[in-house]
């Protein structure tokens, strides 16, 4: 594996691990069970995240369409959006209330998210490039 690729794998792993640690308090507080957190990099630049089977797999975009890493606040917001889908699979009013609540909680407790422990969330550096989804996957454009 060349050094450039190895460096990007480390960056992606660090970003995913950081995000998992930052949202763990919200997951534990709600008793949610999550599976694996992946990076998704679809052809559709507007696709920022996917939630498979209410959290069994969460896929978040870390890089823009021009292959630049997104800011951590943007990545966190994508993750909070996908977490709201654990309870609300569609973009109905309840979904937006929960997403906004998660945003406020995160904003009010920024230190909460510095957990090295991300128990309950596996982190994978396997890059997912979706070509189609199934009925259990919520596709979230920007």
C-alpha cells in the first residue's frame, strides 16, 4: 500500500473514531444500539449519509465531491442527522424535532464528545460506494 493511501486510511479511521466517540453519550443516553460506522463516498455529491436498518449500519460522507475532507462540525451534523433516523426513518416532523434536539444537546455539551470510548459502535475504514439501496436504508440527500 503506498504512503498516500495509507495516510488517507489513517485520516478516515481517525475521523470516524472521533465522530463515534463524540456521539456515544447521545447513543447511550437513549439506549440505542448501533452497528458499524462507515465512510460513504457516492457518485451523488448531494448524498451525505445513509442509515441502514435503524442504525445497524451508518454511512457518513467525510469528503466532498472534489475529495477534500469536510469540516468536523459538518461531519458531526451529518452523523446527528443519521442518528435521528434510528427513531424516525422518514423526514417527517418528529425526525426534524429529534435532529434539532440532538444538535442542541451537542452544542450545549461540546466537551461531552471527547470520549475515546465509542463502545457499541464498530468503526470500519471500508469505503462504501453505494450503487443501490434496499427498503431498510434511508437515503439522505443534503
